């Protein structure tokens, strides 16, 4: 198992500065060393750089469309390169608009995917339904085949085409869904485990049902897109749009452990860590260290403990 890490310090999919500091803060918390201690080979591809777009007027009410389009084109190419090198891709955001390039690039490299989207939000607004005009609330609408006719052609998006079927998507952790998003999820029959279902079923059953559902057609590589705001803001407050009533630390971690043991996890996004949104350094630390723990869970860290295969007692 090996990890190829891409930093994507991009924040223009939403309006709060600071989320571009996510990748460096997560690295500074020791992600690479701790992955290596697990026996995981790590290659850090560094941080992407993004073009400054001088004139980027709103399009149909949506902000920074050109910047988001061109940043995601770059990210898609970077993810393709990491997959061609044979690694599990780890994309450190940045805001969740980056899932466009991450999922697009992952699909381009390995073919059809199963996507597990862990988030307080569904991020499936179209530019025409969005109240906020923020692209981080819209990425799934660009990715789904079934919504293609509902999404206008946008500047700097001509490089991408939808690449995901709504039957290959499962949401976990939803608790702040706009009316149009709720309509879309029902219309397409998307599999959703919102927070009430996590309460009702427990996270173990949610993960069993998630995999049964995704594997009903065929076992495909899994793309995990993890928005840190899925976790309760009591634990991960340093994020742009915190919503009360989220996943516990243990539930959040269990999702990663379960997906890791499928052997199918092929790429992970960890997005929306915003160090500037923590009121105290403790808040930032708790958010960043939870992000690191979630990523370690994706690469085989177990709460029972781990040891390397070649370990011998001194
Ligand atoms: C809201 C909030 N549904 C929007 N979305 C967020 O802007 O479309 N996504 N915060 O992460
Ligand atoms: Mn999100
Ligand atoms: Mn969210
Ligand atoms: Mn958000």
C-alpha cells in the first residue's frame, strides 16, 4: 500500500479565507511520518499552484467559476499522474469544489468508480439552484451523468464531462440539505445515510449497507470524499460551514477503517479544514489532528494497535 499526496491549497469555491492553509497544516501535524510508521510508502507530490484569474465575474450567480474550473483541470491531471504511478491518491484541500477534479481525474485513470461522500451537506446544487453561489456546494451536480441537462455550460469547464452514475454514489452524514438538493436526491434515488439513519442503524450497519449497495452491480475502486464538516463541530470546529449534530470522532473514524479493509479504497479527498475558522489554537489542533487520524484510518491504522510484519521482540 502506498499513498501519493497532493496538496490543493484552493479556497475560491467558497468565501472564507484560510481553507487554502489546510494542506500545509495537515502535513505539519505529521501525516507523512505517521503513514510511514504504519508501513505505508509515501510520495508527496507537493502543493499545486493555481493561476490567478484577473476577471472572474459571477456566472448565473455562481462565484469564481473560471478559477474553480481551471484549478480542477490542474487537479484532475495531478490525480491521474498519481494513479498512473500506482498510489492511492490523497487530495488535501482546500474546499470541496476540488472534488470535481479529483473524481474526474481518478475516473480518467482507473475507470468507473464507487463514490462515498461523507459530509454534512449534499453539495449537489446546480448553478441555477444554489442560494449562495458557492461552487463548493455544487461539485456533485457537475459529476453526475443524470444532471448534465440541468447544468449550464460554464467557462473553464469544457475540459470535463460528467463521469459518475447516481447509482454509484452513497452519502453519509447529511444534516443540512437545501430543498432543491433534497428534490434532486429523491428524483435520482440516491442512496443517503443522513444523520438520522446513522442514529437509527448505527455506523457499523451503515457501512455494511453502503458496501452491499455499491457492490450490487460490481466491485469498483472506491473514491472517498471526506468533508471534515461531517464530523461534529464540537470535535472539528475549524471549518467554513459547521453544522451541529454531526458524526462522533469514533463514527467518523469507523467509516475510514471499514473502507480501508475493503481493499478497494483508491483515492481519498480530505477537504474543508480551515485553520482560520478555529477560535482557539485547541480548536484548530483538534480539527487538524482528527483529519490526520481519518487519513491514517484510510491506510490501515487500527485502534487495536498495529505492528510492522517484520517486527521482532528485542
Ligand atoms: C449550501 C452549503 N448548501 C451551499 N453547502 C456547503 O452553499 O450550496 N457545502 N457548505 O459544503
Ligand atoms: Mn462538502
Ligand atoms: Mn460540508
Ligand atoms: Mn462546507
